[in-house]
């Protein structure tokens, strides 16, 4: 039996990172974590394009455009939605989650989800620190793994 497990090198790959400006005290840390992980995997910073969007709600549209452009091997979505006192949190979380998923499924390009959905700012900060738990770094590594894994699946046509 052959097991296809994605390998992790970033060299030779073009990547797009879509990052929300809203809650930048968190998203800046996610972006730093993603860039650190990509550098450590041999990624070339000149092959990484960063797209800053106003907030999490705008992430899916830019992910879709990047994924369908033919310019990128993978797309990394980064943002932070922190629960407040209204149902707005649930609506934004659902829209972002569904939209990022649709961008990946509709394009066939890996689009990974590094959007935090937390109850408190403290929870978000804990997941965006410069340490092994940085979810931006995890989303970057998931993108690399998915890119390589999908390249190993034979395609018709």
C-alpha cells in the first residue's frame, strides 16, 4: 500500500497570503508566523505576495481571485474574528469559513484557513504569538503540505 503524505518544502512555490487588517494586533502576528514558517521551509520571499483586506469578511473574495488567477500554487487566509456582544460574530465566522472553503473547492488550489475565531482577545493573542502555537505558521505549513499532496494525485486529461 502506498501512503501519500505531503512533503513540506516551499522552494519553487508561489504563494498568496490574504490577511485582514482588522484586529491587526493579532493578524500581524499571524502573518509573521506564516512568513517565518515559509522561510524555514526554504520559501523565497519574492515568491510570496501579501494581500491586505479590510476585515475577515473580505478574505474569501480575494482568496478566490488569487486561487483562480493561475499565479499561485497555494493561498493562505489569515484573520481574527473575536466574539463581541452581538450575533455579528457568528455571521462573519460562517461567511469567512464557507467562503474560504468555496475558494479552495472551486479552484482546486489549496486555500488554508488561518482565521482565528475566538471568544476573547487574549485567546487570539495566545494563538498569534511568536511560538510553536502560532496559527499563521500552522496555516502556512498546511498549505505547503496540501500543495505537495495534490501534486501526487494523478489527474485525467
